[in-house]
C-alpha cells in the first residue's frame, strides 16, 4: 500500500440520509478534485474554504449531483495532506457514483482506517489518540463518548509523556553513575521517583475496567426470592413499566432483559425468576438460569423483602449489592449490609444508583480516559519493569527503566512494529 497516493471513500454511514460526505486525500488530491468538480477550481482555493458547484463524471462530463466542496491544505487537515470533502445528497446511488468518478479521475479506494492511519504517520496524532478516534465512533453511551474525546484530545498522551520525562531523567542519572563514577554523582531519590511512577501507572490501570464497561456496557442482574420486588425495582430503575408486577409469588418464570443508561453507561438490566426450592421443573429451570445469569453478570442486585421473614441468600459473587426492598412497609428485620429501598415511594433509589455507579466505575471512573486492551497491556509491562527496578540497587536499575520507557513508547505508537499498527487500524471503517 502506498501511503502518499490519493485515496477516497464515503465518510458517512451506509443508507439514505440528508447529506453524504465523500473524502479525498493525498498527493494530487487537488488535481483530481479539479477533474470532477464543475465550479471554482479547488487548486486555486485556500485551505478551510468551501464552494458550491457540481460533481461530474470526468469521463463524460455528466453531472452527478450538486456538491458543497471543502478544501483543506496540507499540513492543516485531518490527514496532514491536501484533503477535499464533497458534501452531497445522501443517496446511496449518488455516493456510489461519486466514488466511481473519483476512481476514474485517478484516486484509489481507501483501506480501513487509512485516513486516520495517515494522520498518525504524518504526526497529526499518536497511536493512543488514533485508538480514541475509533472508540469515539463506536461510543454508545455518554461516558464512553466523554472518555474517548479526552483520549482524542490527548489527555492520556500528556500523562504518559510527563511520566516518561520523569523516568528519562532518572535513567540519565543512573547512566551517569555508571559512566562517570569518579565524578561523585550525587545520590538520587530513585525509589521515590519509581514509586510515584508506579502510582501513576496503577492509577491508569484502575480506570481500565471502567473504560471497558463504558465501551461495551454492563449487565445488571436482579436476584432474589419470589415476590422480593425484583420486577418493581426494574420498573423503578427504568422509569416505566417493563416487567409484570404481581403479589402472587413466582410470576417471573424466565428472565426478562431491558436496556437503560445510568451515569453514562449503557446497561442491560435482567429481571430473573425468584430463587427458592421448588419441585416444579419449569420453575426450577428458571431458578438455575437466574443463578447462572448472576454468575456471569458485571453486577448483581440481591433483593430481599424487609417486610417478610428474612431469606437466606444463595451463593453469590463478590460483585453483589444487597438491597432490602419494600422500605415503605414496617420492617421485620434490619441489616446494615442491606440498602433499604422502596420502589413504590422512591426511598433509597438515588442511593442505590450511587452504589451501582461506585461498584461499576470505582473512584474517579467517570473522569477517566479511554484505554484499549493494547494500551492496558503496555501499562502492565511498564508496571512490571518499574516493580523490577524498585527492587534493584540504583546502579543496576537502568535496563528495567529502559524497558519501562519502551513500554510507554509503545502505548503512544513510538517504536512499534507494522503488525501492531495494522492491528489498531484494521477495525476502523473505510471512510475514517
């Protein structure tokens, strides 16, 4: 693949729409634009300007559609190259013909993520920012959007670069100890610097789970005995009636799923069958399925009716919040481990949501940055090397520090193999 030749692709989603955008970037993009655009010549336009005209077939001169042409001059463009955008009517037929016209004029089809790949190769962004672009495109919840935008704007990159600066200063000191021992190099607080660096790396790793949940969403399982108020609580969390509520125990024989968004995370809440001993084979299958759902969920709400005799909980995972339901009725038991909630009056509902947020995101999860699996791996490698350096004498920690810096370099896309870069961009859509 040549990474200077002109490439084109549709940049808007498939299907019909009011507007469709076709991108063209690379060496010779302005000349190709002049061949397919009837109106002002893009070769004479300044960057950041637009003009209205017609997109035409360069072979026949036939008008394909009215077009708003935007011109971006290198290096002040998304890719760092000369880049043109044709804003057309969002018809699949129009966009298909537009791409055919650009191909006929000398462009080639872009590969997946090739526009962003060129931005990375041309120094417009580092690899961490490029991964944030994909995360922003794929964000389904508000938290994922915020975290990805912080990554795109360089929040993670700045933290990594500041951390690298500290480690490089320490590495230079260690090297001076080895190269010029006779000069009497003053002892350095190496342990303190490494511990601070470890704290920074561990702080980022602590945000990895929140980042993953923000991107993929989470499953929230509601577990409890029959008539514990699971369906009522599900409806209260949703803000509308999704589950059938009945005073007759055992109404829910199978599980019921409902999507909702809390604190910016897309959740799937699962109302399960009441958990109890039963001879009914259908109900028993529902109980087994409920316990399986609890085992696989990201978070479990175990519900117990505080106005009825206290049940014994089944075996539950550590990621469980215990809820005493029907708090509007006189309680028969109390337990500080249980959060009192009334689905009828709303008592305790805000506190429960806050507890769910804390359990899923931890402290500072909402203010974190996007972390890809690749970035997490790089941080784990850096953490291991820093721990190794901390256990060594100051004059022997140089190699471990070098490897820690190398891991952080890889996170930003410096000194990485072509295979790593390909892995990052292969999941992008063609127009990005």
